[in-house]
C-alpha cells in the first residue's frame, strides 16, 4: 500500500512539476520574444534615422563600435543586399522574398521570426523603410524554448529529486495514517473504534456482515446439532464427504463399525480404514454417480452405498451409508448349508426305504430275510420322522418368537428327560446316575426339557456299551445361577471339532450317528434353546474318555448377574 501511495504521489508531483515548467518556459519564451521584438524595432528605427542622415558614414561608425551585438543589413529596394554587419553582402542572396522586407516596403516597418539556415539559429528580424526606398533590417538571435529547457535541466533535476523525497515522506506518513485505524481495527466490534469519516461506511458494512455471519453460524450449529441427533440414533453408519474426499461428518455407528473411538481424529478415508474399494466408491460418487461396494474390515462384511450430494444443481459432496451385513452373509450361508444338508439327510433314509420296498415288491428277498427288511424300513422311517420333527423344531427356534416363562425346578425337568431316555439306555446297558438338587429357574418348560432331553440322548447315543451317564443339577447362589451338567464316558470329541459341534448336521462320527439314529440337529437345538432362555452352554471333552456338557441358567433372565 505504501509503495502505491508513493508511486501515485511521485507521479502526480512529477506531472504537475513538468506541466508547470513547460507552461513557465512557454510564457517566458513568449515574453522574451515580445521584449526582443520591441527592442529591435527601436534599434531599427534609430539605424533608419542614421541612414537617412548620414548614409554610409553612420553604418561605418556602427561597425567600428563594439557595443553592437545585433546584426544590421541594408537592403536595396530591389532586394539586393547593400550591406551586412556579420557577412559579406556580395555573397548574399536577394532578400526580396523576406517577409519583414515585404512588410517594410508596403507598410514602412515589418517584423518576422524564423530559423536561419545560414546561421543555423532562430532569429528575430525588425525592418524599417528608409527615405530613399531602401530597407534597413536589424536582427538578433534568441534562445528557443528547447535551449531554455536544456539550460534548466540541472535546476529541474534538483527540484525533481527534492519533490520525490518530499513525496516519499508524504506517502509514508499518509500510508501510516490511512493504515493505522485499519491495522488496529477490532473486527468483532468495528463501530466502537474512532476512525476518519471516509472509512466509516466500510466499518458499517463489516458490522452488518458480522451480524449476518453470526446468524448463519448459529443456524449452521443448530442444523449440525439436529443432524447429529438424527444420525446418532441411526444404526447404520453415515459418512459425509466434501469434494476433496475429506470427512466432514461421521456418526457413532460408522465409528463403531470401523473401531474408531470419539477421541480419535477421523478426517480422511485413510484415517477410517484405507480401503481401496472405499476410495473407488468415493471417486465414483463425487463424479456424480451412485455406487455400491462390499468391503471386509477385520472379521466383518460391510456394505457401502454412496450417493452424490448436490445444492442448487451443483455437486457439493457425497454421502456413504455403511451397513454391517456379516450376520446376513452368515445367515445366507447357513441357510444354503442347511438346505443342502436337509436334502442329503432326507434322501439317505428315503433311498434305503425305496430300495428295501422294491426288493420286497419284486420278491427278491428270501422269506427268512423279510422281517429284517421290514425292520429296516421301519427304522429309516422313524429316523426320517425324527429328522423332520427336529427340522420343524429348529425352524421354530430360529423364529425366536416370544415364549411363555414360568418358575421351574431344573431337577424336575432333568428327571422327566431321564424317564424319556431310560429305555434307550437300558438297551445299551448304560447306567444313568442322577445327582439332583434344587435349582430354581424362570424359563420356558418345553425349551428346558428339550435341552435336557437332547443332552441325555447324545450322552447315550455316543457312549460305549456298558458305559455310564451322570446328570447333576445344583444352585450357585453366589452367582445367581442354576446349573445342569450331563457327563458321559463315551467316545469323546476331538479338540478341533469342539467349536463346531453345535452346527446343524455336524457329526464327529457320521457312521456312528446314523447307526444309532442321530439326526445331527440335537446340539443345534440345545444351543438355540439355551440362547432363548438366556443360558450359556460349555463343553469339555477328552477323546476316548467322554464329554461333559454344562448349561448355566440365570435365576431370572431379566436380571442376569452371572
């Protein structure tokens, strides 16, 4: 700013100074010409009087005098030069065409100013007509405006340097005076400052702008709070980006999906997860199109859906909706596996039944073997019916519908399950020991019975001949738990298989299971029923020595302190 003021002041002063000097030189030049002309006219009049009185004698007297610094020329009436005080008259050309000569012949006197090529200078001429018809002319050289200017260069430069110095000082002081109120301006309260009048309109506008900005900021803060209140209650993750792919807003659900706590700064997509697929989706969306990607983060499958954000037809950013679809994927995978397993498990007994029936129908079975084939048909039919019942029951558990609960004694349901499997145990000479103590629970009667029944059934089915099963119930008052334990001396479960035994149709020993009529759904039913009851199930097993299944029921599922 100071340099601009200095430049403007300096240029202004230089222009004014140059204009003043030019005008002054022109005025002085014109005044000088006027004075010189008057003086030369007087001199011409004196010379003309001398010529008329003494002719050549007068001219010779002037020629001998050192005071005459002007040029005298005597011209005949026909224009021939008779005498010249500065040049050889005989060598001079005819002057009949000179303006001052013509004017003197016609009017008695004449004046002219012109550039003399002979003398290479500008000259003023004053002429007077003598009594004999000749003309006397007096001439003197004078300095032109250019010469005067050249002579004044030194003083002009001195004046110009002085002017520039003064301009610099003035510019610095002026700039300081202009800038001081601006530099010390309180932008928050501009009208409370004393300044010069010229800046007052600017301060008024700044104050109004401050009011508008405050209103807009308050409105933005309010909208941001409303937006955060809405998005914080949404279970899906919401991420808002600006046009530079920078995160301007992220809700709690999105932070949770990508394991980012509130105290962690998340400004870019790389801060969030650094997924190449997420960057690709953002670029597509910020180009104006919608996009969808499925990414894997840690152990989760996350579906990202991006949409552009526009304002008045102008693209301003993008929104990304993030949903955890891990459970959906797992459910779909489970459904496919379940469907395939059901088809396989139903096909096996049906093929056995159809094969036996065809042999009997075509009389290809010996009479003594007929009962064996009929028994096989009945056995496979019963297994298939049991399988269908288990599938139906498992589907009911999958629906997770609300069930009626009541106060129960775990030992009573364990005793009922024992009575139901006692015949199967007797066939295989398996001893069941019951160590039952009071264990109050609040649960659904049917679900608890199915847990006990399936655990006892498996303990018998996967046991050795002459093996044993021990059933216990007791109450853990300290942890407010009622516990059911079923231990057997059976074949045991390999350590690597223990995490999968609750999967549908999973069997450790498939041949043993089919031989004993197992469907592979018993433990899956136990797992689902326990989950609905709020119970937790654990298993410990040693291959070849047996297994122990423990189910811990809370006394009150609505107030579980375990």
